[in-house]
């Protein structure tokens, strides 16, 4: 008898067909008003779940006693309690590697957009303010030749370091639990304590995964250590930063600006003070959101699911 999968993310026809050849697939559209109710109805009897952007907590997992595998279409696994999954004997898989370069591109897009005030000045032109040549009030700051501080030197951190060193002639400093001799050799990166990174970097880019150790990593004290001309870039998770402390630092111009792709609450509320600040570029968690990369992530998630259902250990098992 075929195993049962609940799919809560849309897949391309070819990927859906691959899953359907191996399993009985129930599709749930969480964007519909009855999406969560339909998911709850589908959980009893499900052997596999495939999707993203949903906190699969104990109240949902309790409804799925047959569950063997969750294939997350994401690299981040902060939506899952891995200790609880271990206890239940559920394998979790994710989609690393395929999104590394695209997410690093997002980081650099935010670095350039904030430093050169791209969004603010494009809106300024649109609003009819470009009446004469630019003056100091519209000047931005350089990116090339500056110091990039990368917090978390995983795959995405390394891809940022490559762009910074090879493309922009930047000095790279980083903070991570373990030294990365390869990154140091290739890009001249220097590993420093977090306080030193905050004090020295012109751009502080957060790439750490969200965990108990990184939640609130950047708070008032850390923001106070940054240079007044420095810019904070967050492409990791919103909760790595104390958002109110950041709003205060931006409102008082304690730091120059912020490029934020992730927020404590997503979608970001339209009345968030962050959206009133000209020195903030806020994007809707576009980290990996290109057609090619999202398709590659979906393919990876399907491969992981099919391997698990066939009784093999998936290439990207996070636990088990
Ligand atoms: C991930 O995969 O965790 C990213 O945040 C999605 O863009």
C-alpha cells in the first residue's frame, strides 16, 4: 500500500508527479481560509509532510501519529522542535546548498541598497524631487573597500565573504563558534570576537541560524557597539535581533541604517515603525525567492521525501 503524504506547498507538475508515483498525496493550500482546518483533517494517517513556513508544533504533530518524515522546503529548521521530533521518531530534512548563492545575493542586494540608498532615492525620483544635480543630502556611502562583518560563517557566510573579497575588495571579519581556515585562506577573512566585529565593521551581516543561543543576539548593548556610520543587514531570522532596540537605534540614527529581509513577525505589519524609517530597506523574506532556487529547493525536498519513504536515509536528514 502506498504511503500518504500531505503537501502544504505548491509543487511544479513534474515534482508533484514524482511524489504521486510513490505515494498518495493530499494537497493543502494554507493560504485559503480553511487551509489549517484541512491540514488538521489530513494529518491523521499521514506518513510524510512536505512544505515550509509553518510551525509544526506538538498540537499538530499529536494529530499525526503515523508520521515518519517531515521534508522542509527550507534550510532553516527553527520551525521544528528537533528534540520532540527525535522523541517521536520523526526524521526532519531540509534543503541546504541549493539556496546558498541566492541568499548571499540577497545579502549583497541589501548591502548595496542601504549603502547607496537605492530604494529611498528611486522613490524620491518617482515623487518628482529630482530637480537638479544631487547634493550631500542624497549621498550614500561606499561599499567597495569597506569592512564586512559576517556573524555566522556557514555556507551563506562564506558565499558573502567571496562576493565581498573578490568582487568588492572588502576586508572580511567574521564571528563564528569555529574557525574557518579555508575562508581565511581564500578571502583573507579574520575571525574576531562579536564585540570586536561590531566595533570594526561598516556592514554587519547576520547569517546565523535561529536557536536558543542566537535569539536576541543583537540587542541594545550590541547595537551600541556599532559605528554610527555602520549598517546592519539581517538575512537570518528576525528573532536574532531585538527589533525594538533596532528601531530605537535607527530612529536616533545611532547606526546609519538597516537592510532587513526577516522580521520577528512575518509578514511584517504594515504599521511597523520600521516601514516609516527612510534608513531601512525592508524586503519580504526574499532570501531564496527566485524561480530557479525555489524549484531547486522543491526538488531537493522531494528527493529527501522519496528517499525517506523508500526506507533510505535522506541526504539532508537533520536528525535521527
Ligand atoms: C530558508 O530556507 O530557511 C530561508 O529562510 C527561506 O528563504
